[in-house]
């Protein structure tokens, strides 16, 4: 399972990616919304998008919408200190994005990713 992490705080993005790799996931990191959108425009699409919500220029909402336009069933995990802003994705097709509030509960994030990975193996 490939995961795209889009996080404008480069240190946080790298740290999250390193932890996920240590837990056996394949991870690619983009350090801005524009670079995340650029990556999503290329094939192959990642299996899962993990994105910060508030980023300058291109926010996580725009990145998530682009991801869903390319891959309608792609699981989206939003990371934010402003969970109320995630309501702006209410019009996004199912499955609904999963919201993680900063600071991230890493164990819950891995549990969610593992469940997604398990579901993809069944399909």
C-alpha cells in the first residue's frame, strides 16, 4: 500500500513518513499543497492520501478533492489543528475522510491505515 503524505511543515512530514516506513508502509512525502497536487496528477496514484488541512497556496481540501477526482474511492486522512474546517469536504464522495487532530494519535493513525490495508487485500 502506497501512502502520499502532504505536509507543509517539512520536519513533521519527514518524521511522520519515517515512522510509517518503520511500520512497514511505503510512503512518499510532498512538502506543500502544490507539490502534492502535482504528484497526484501523475500515475500511479497512491493508495491513500494523508494531508495536512491548512497549508498556504493549495490547502488540504483542494488536494483531497483532486485525489478523489483521480481516484474516487481513495481513502483520505486529514491531519489538522482545525477539525471544524474538515466540514468543507462534506461534498466529497464516499468514503468520508477520516480526521486526525493535532497532535496526532499515531497509534490510531496506524490502526486506521492497517484497517485500510486489510480491506484492500480482501477486495
